[in-house]
């Protein structure tokens, strides 16, 4: 339920249902310096759920580089069907 206010961001086009999670600017700049490909997360709109949340749900902000491979996989392979699969898995995860 804490993600509910982000639905407004989806409606106005700032976010998507699926994509890399929005990043705090401090962490974005920090990790971009450590790993240049980190900036590629910005090639798609941020989302409420994504591959990194499903495959590494308990990652802390300090573990963002571990989640990066999932975010980049999404950026490079995103399709409608991938989004549908991620949304389905997210709903199943929430309701179990």
C-alpha cells in the first residue's frame, strides 16, 4: 500500500508499472562513479516493480551494484510480455 501514491506518477508519465526502482540522487551519483553502466538504468522510466525487486527483494541501497545486472537485463530486453510476467510475479509475491 505504501506504493499507492506512485500511481499518480504513473498516470502523469513520470513512472511505469515495471522498470528499475527510482534512485535517490546521492546513491545514483555514487554508484555511477563506481560503475559507468549504472547510468543505463536511466534509459527507461523507473517502475514500481522490476526484475531486481523480484530476484533480490531484500537488497539494501549498498547492494545496488548487485541489483544492477537485473536492471540492465530489463533495460536491454524489455517487452510487453516481460512486463506482464514481472507484474504477475509481483502480484503473486505480494499475495502469498
